[in-house]
């Protein structure tokens, strides 16, 4: 069974994106296309990445605008049939509700607090107190407005699972195998730690895509999860 991993296909060009996707698709459940790649190539890159591989599509566009604009954007990409589409929870309940209504067959995933932000960075933009408090407030707001998934760091996954229950999909970026470079992530955990905390889907990018053999790297992480009992066999 494919590992509950969304590989971040943050490639420099569409050819590399397609090559990485082909290599990792047999081993993971989901392929994630981010804002930079989508803005460069549009729906063409979705076709190149997803093809007929049977993996789910995660469009990580982090929409954040007035409700009408976000509704229009969500409606536009809904035809690509993404499993997940991200919006910023800080856009408010009306915006999240507009996205959910515009793309009813897509799980709107509300981004709580970016995993690149630590508490000092949050304080600098006016968010006081522990990051976990901001994450919880935004998560409750988003689920109440119709979000069916939440994006949070592994550090907040256990608390959010207790807060929102089992039906909401928890997606955790900031996942790094033991010993891997943290990159630009501030709040990180290993894949095993993230799943044990209650995450459903792990976003992993550079530890897989920058490996000499991305397919082998994806297979190795998936096997480690199954071996630890943290993922389905």
C-alpha cells in the first residue's frame, strides 16, 4: 500500500517535475504541486505530474483573498479534480466557506501557521503567545467554516486531533527523516513522530526529490514507516 506521503514536486521545470513524479508515484499516495510551479505552467504541469498514475493531487496554492475571488479561483482549479486545495485559515470563515462551496468535491485544506515561522517570527507580525494557541484558534475557525483538512506542523498534530476529531485530515509539512537538513522549516519532526502524533498525510520534499534516486528515497521512507508500525502495510 502506498505510504501516506505527499511528495512536494518543487521542480525547476516541467520535465524534472514529470520525472520526479514518475519515480515516486509507485511508493506514495499523493503528489503535491505548489504555487511556483503552478504559476509557471498552469494546468499543464498537473497533467505532467499526475498523468494516469493513480496518485491523488494536492494543489498547494494557499489561496488568500476576499471570499468572491477565492471562490472563483477554487472553482477554476476544481476541474483539475484535486483531492486537496490549500487556503490560508487567516483569510477568515467567510473566505474558507466560499472555497468549500465552490469546490465541493475537493477537500479544502486550511493552512494554520506556516511551519517556517517560529514564535519570534509570529510575534514580529503581531501574533502573541505560543504558536500552538494560534494554530488551535485558526483550526477551529476553519473546520467550522467547512474545511475538511488542516495543515499544521507535527508539533500541533496531537492537540488538533483532540480538538477537531477523527474526520478532519491532518496534513503535516515540516517532516524530515532523522539527520536530514531542516532547510527553511522551523517546527519539524520525523515521519514516524508525525504519524504517531496524529497526522494523516506527511508532506516531504527535498529529502526525497533531492536524493540521488528519488524513487528509492520514497520507497525507503515508506518502508521505514511500515516497519515502525506507523503506516499501513
